[in-house]
C-alpha cells in the first residue's frame, strides 16, 4: 500500500525578544539546501482540500499563495518529499513509500533535514539565541499541531466502510502509537500522565476539519492521484513519534487494517458505543485493560480490540501475499500486545509513551517531586527535542537504549535519495537532473519550462508509476526535452 | 519476538492473560535500561533547559492541523 506521513514541528527561538513562529519557520525552510534547485514553486492547481469524502464540497476558502510567497514557503526535496510552512509551523512530508520500513526511514530523514536547517539558521542569529524544534503535538496550552498519515486506497470502497471498520482501531491503537503526555488539555479530565499527545483534541467522530473540533475520521477527499481509481485516506488522529519501532508499527498495522477493510472483512464488528469519549478514556488507562463499551453490549479492553484486528489479519490476509516487512509487522504487533497484557512497562525500549513514562517516573522517584513539577513538564517537552545533545529521546537512542528499525546510514542516505518504487523516484530524480528546466511540481504533477516561454505539464496520476523500473532508463539517458516528448508521446498515463 | 507458545496461540482470541509470560529477553534488557537511565538522570539537570518553569510557560505555539 502506498503511504506517507506529514509532520508539523513546534518551533521556538530561545532568548528572542519576540517569538514569531512564522518568521522562524520561514528562516529554517529557506536556509535548507539539498542538491535540488531553489525557487521551484508548488503546483496548487492539483489541490482542493474542501472536497469531502462523503460526497460534497464544503464551503470555505482555500487560497493558494501568490508566486513570491509560493516559492518562499515551499521546498520540494530531492528525496521526493516536501518541506514547507504550514500555518505557523515547519512541516515535512515524506515522499510516497510502499512499506512501513521505508516510511520510517523517510520520516526520520525529515528530522535530520530539520536539524540541518536549524544549525544553518543559528549561524545567522545572535550567539545567545537557539532555535528549538520539537517533534511533538502540543504546547500544553491547548494548541495542537498535527502528525498526519496518508494511505492510498481503492476508490471503490464505500467511505462508510472505512468509518465503521477503522474507528475502533484508531481509538485503541494509541496503546501502541501514543507518544505520552504529562497532564490534560482542551478541557479534558485532569490526569498525571496519559498515553496520547493528541487524544484530548478529538471532539467529533467524522468531519472535514483538521484545526478545530477535530474528527477521529477525517473526510478530506484529495487523492493527489486519479480520483476515479484512488482515495487518499488522511489519518489525523495519530501522535508524532520519536521511536522508530513505534512509527513502524503505527503505519504498518494501520495499512494492514486498511487492507482488511478493502477486503470487506471488518464491517462494524467492533463498533464502540462512544468513540469520542473512548479515545480519552483509552489515553488515560495506563494499564490498557479497562473495558470499553461496544455498541452491542460487549465490553472489551483496548488490547482485546487490537487483538481482534490482528486475528482478522491472520485469518484473512493470504500468506502468499505477505512481504517480509508485513510479516515482521504482524510478528511485532503480536509481540507488543502480548507484552502489554503482562505489563506495559516491559515495552520501555519500544513504545514512545512507555519509554517516556519510564524515564520521568525514575526522575520523580529520585527527586521526590510531583507530576506537575516544572522539571517534569520540561522532560516531557524535551523528549521531543530533535537536537542530538538536548533531545532526551535522542540521548537514549545514542546510548543504545531504545529499539531501532534502521541503521543511521540508511536514514542519512534517505535525505538525498528518493524511494525507487513509487512516483517519488521520478520527482526526486527530475529535481536533481533537470534543475533549470523545472518550473513547479506537486504530488501528482511535474511542470517543465523547456524554452522559457511555454510550460509542459506531466501528470503523475498513478502513484505506482514513475518508479526506477519504469522510468529509470529514460531519466538516465534523456535531456529534459527528450523526456517530456517521450512521456507525452507514449500516451503513458503516469 | 513472540515465543513458540505465543505463536501457537495466535489465533485464539480468548487467550488468557495468565498464559502469557514476559519475554525473558525483554526483562533482561529492562535491567540494563535501569542502569542506563540512572546515567542519563545523573546528567539531566545539565541537559534540561535551565529555567524550566519559565521555559515551559513561554513555549506557546499557534494551533496547526
């Protein structure tokens, strides 16, 4: 399944008199230089964020920026990803990936890109000012910023099936995917520590909004591909994760559940009686064992709901179709659920919310302070700091105390090399090879300006095309002009 | 990794929690982590932002998606 993630980072400049997150975001995005061209704009013509998957177009305005701002707020990366400013946050989108392992690699490459930008930007600031970037989801004052996942699905699946099949899964997967948070927000019930960064911000079951009254299932219907064949499911309910193991399982198990929904085997078997209340209850249940009310009167723990999805996967997914990554995800899913059943704290090397809780609990015991102590809150925030010397997660990683999925070298490589098995390959290689002939680009378009007077648009409406296998030869041998003519002449619908 | 015993029970939805044992490898790693955490906690005051109260207070973001 083709998938990608989008991460909005928190940003702050230490010792700056005025905090201007837009200026800080603009500084770091613009100072970043990979080997790709600068000044290429984003092709907004391919976008319409107001189309609703329930079959209507929402009212509202979505104004693309003018040319100058477009180039100022957008950077299209040679790894096929996008680096830009969204509202008042720097945002990194991975290129399209075909599997969970690659996706972890490209999301982690994003952290390196942000950190390289930070270092370059600090050179321009007074010596006492530091840029601080957090890969978390909240400022603990009721302002949340997102971590979104995108999964390419078959258009023929009724949206209602996705809502019914996915909601109980998303509400309960927090026990694996949460990043942990000290305290509560957004008027939700007070607590010392909860599993999810984001749970308190979800107020409705289904809807289009991503910024207010956030829905568990988001209905944005913007496939960035052939809309007759595909939908892009936009999952906005997850946390930003630091742990490779956690990201891997999050996108791995979610893509498996979406396959089950595509096969029509989930239905509404696990319908919860109140998903919006349950998402907050699950986030506060550090045992993961308090039963939730199902619509039909059954009462299941979050672990039992997760296990039921895992059993469906074992039962229905043909073993012959399993890739090594899928098999590994299934094994790790089973492993994590069995450990959660015994004691969640056994996963202190694996899951973000447990790694963080373990560290903070040890501090609290040592110092005899409470969960509301400022140092404790600082630890929560600083777990997500991406700086190698300051980030608590990064320190644990460096000392070899958290599970890894990847080698660091693979992540570094992914900063400047696109995945080879999706259209991101075409995008990334074109940006490197034809920097002077590319005018603009988006997820599903690449616009060439060959002679400076007219524009040639190549539509890439099939995310499985544009791979090294399909276009590798063309890209190796063609000039930009030859490439455009070859593709237009071939009637090859990208 | 799941033990063989757990593998056998994979398909059994009504698995009793009592039957599952902590993974011995995980338990061992857990003991190592304790020492490593101690090491990080020894240094933590130098790592954390100096005036935590003020810092946390001043960390304000605009809402995003």
